[in-house]
C-alpha cells in the first residue's frame, strides 16, 4: 500500500520518545510545520506589499475553499495510497511550488496572481496532506505509544508556532518575500528525506476495512456496525483553534472498552479492506473512490465512540475558535491591553498547551481517557467564559494558561482516542472528517462572534461560546462508550 513498506513497528519495546523511527518522523513533521509557518509569513507580507489590504486578505483566504471542499476526498486518497506515500508526495509538491514562486519573485515583480496560485495549490495539497499526516502516527509506533506521540506532536506544533514567525520575519528582513519563500521551501524539503527513512507498518490483515472479522462481531453483509464491537460516535473539540496541537483523529477506532477494532469494522457489504483501501490487485474488485468515501462516513456515523467524539470535537471547536481568535482581539482592544497585552495572553495559552503536550510526552498514557477528555472540556469551557471577566492583564494571562492546559489535554486525549479507536484502514477518512469539522466548519464562528460582540459585548458572547464548548464535554459524559473509553496499555 505504501512505498517501501518495511518492518511494522508494532510492539516496540522502547517508548516513542526514545524510538529512532518515531524521532525521524517527528523531525520531518517539525521541519514541515516550521516551513508552513514561514510560508504564511512570506505570503502575507508579499500580498500586502503587492496589493491593497482587501486584495491581500483575498489571497490569504484562497487556500481555504479547496481545503474544505477536497478534505474528505483527501482522506480517501490517504487510505488508498498509504499516509507515508501521500505525505512525501505532498511535501514534494509544496516545496516545488514555494521555491518556484520564490524564484519568480526574485527575478521579477509578477503581481498578485502567482501568490494567489500558490495559495490555491497549498490549499489543494493540504486537503490531501492533512488527513495523511493524521493517519501516519499509527503506522510508525505501537498503539500503546500513541498518546505519547500526540504529546510529541503537540510540542512540535508549539515549537513551529514559536520559531516559524521569527524565522519568517528574518527572511523577509534579509531578502524580502523571495528569501522567506526560499527558506520555507528548504524547510519543507528537509522533511522529505527524513520521511523516506521512516519505517511504516502495513495495515494488519484483521484491521482492514470490512475484511477479516466481519463475522466475529456478528457482522455479515447485512449487519450494521452498531451491532459490531466497533460502531461508535464522536470527536474532540480542540484542533480547530490550534490548541489541540496535532492530535490526529484517525487512529482511534481500535480499542474502546476492550473491543477490538478488527471486530468493529466488520460488515461493509463483505468487501475486504484490501478492496476498500486500494489493496493488492487480485484480492478482489477494487471499490471506487466514491464508495470508499461513503463507507468511511457510514463507518464513523455508526461507530459508538467516533460518532459522539466527532460531535464533542465540533461543539468544542465552535465554542473555542471565535473567542480565542476574533474575540480575544476585541477583548484586548476593549480593555486597553493593546497588541502587547494580546500577545501576552496568546503566549499564556501557548504555554498551557505546551505543558499539556509535555505531560503526555513524559507520561505516555493517562487512565480513563474518555472521562479526562470530558472533564477537561468542561473545565476549559468555564475558563473560556472567565477570560472575558478577568480584572487585569495578569489575571487574563493566568486564565489563558489554564485554557491552554485544559484545551491541550482534552485535544490530545481526543486525538489519541481517535487513533486508537479507529480501524487502521479508515484512519485517513476519520482524520479528514475531524479536520473538516475543525478547519472547515469551526472558523465560521469567527464572523458570527465578531458581529455578536459588536451587538452585545464581549462578556455575553464569551459566556455563550463557553456554554457551546461545554456541551462537547456533556456529550462525552453522557455517551457511555465514549465516557468509558481507554487508551491501550
């Protein structure tokens, strides 16, 4: 399924943070994320310098549409071709596109059109890249290390956000947008040989969608996934605001309440997963991309953990994105904190989220993962509401640290549950749905939050947003299978 499949990393004796294979993947991921941060700095600077403010805003938003429209299809591609192969190809395309624009800007002044074209290409490739990135951790480590890997991934995202901005600014200062684009392309290029050296495991035979154990869970050609050990509902609320730094939702279909994911994937019309995910020729008739997409959505809808988890994630993101983006800017202006004060609050949030990632990296696993995620979402929602009533900047920064800690913890737990509960053959599609919820739907709350704050002020809007976010925790507590979900030992 993937290029150069090598020894599967299952049951590795060493923890993920001491596993050279995982560390190579982490280095590749970090380099790519830093490159992304530099790219966005370069794109925004070049757009502002070349056109008007409205034109620059349009260029910056061009990538959003193809990413949202094509995300689900990207999940199908990741499952069919294998996440490693897709991530490598995506990084090659992104690197080539960025370096081409860098060369064009160095040689001439072509205007806005190459910037808009680059943004469109990035958005299109991101639609494939993001599901594959989310599905890859389950292929490079054992299931019991996935929570630790989520913590490591969170630290990488925090590092990229801290380092990428200054690097991009330095590139612009030294050589203009062309130099910054060149730096971004080189950083993305570094990830390619590292990814080539990463060993990935094949999808276990029993984990292939619909194959193997269709009968073991009572699922023949007509049995619904609800009847199998698998079918559940759900996803967590954090990736949308950037706080859930890096939790990939795909891998979580495996082990809910002791049920093996092999059993849960049973009965998709009797088609073997090799067929659904583009398996080897001769294993049976290949399914179409559309049927793969439909089966993936049906799988999530019928899953007793993933379905409610997706709902929890959606509610959490909807309540989180508006206040922590547009709302925070308006709150800082209203309180007279200024740009420096807003930066301090954002820094507090980053410190809290980084602390949560570090905790998971060190601990590797927290018991009662479903309950931890639920209570963290609930407590985090209270902290979000309290942020609007902080009496001083110092109190606001302290509250932001708490928000980041709780959001980072709940996000990492939800991401780890997604990865361990999801059938391996569906990881790309599960990740795509989670990404679409976080990156496609949740940002729609930003203009609504801005309009509501203009009409009623920051306090009421933050409280309502906190209530919406808290509903995600309520869902996680009310759904028994999600509440009882555990990470593998």
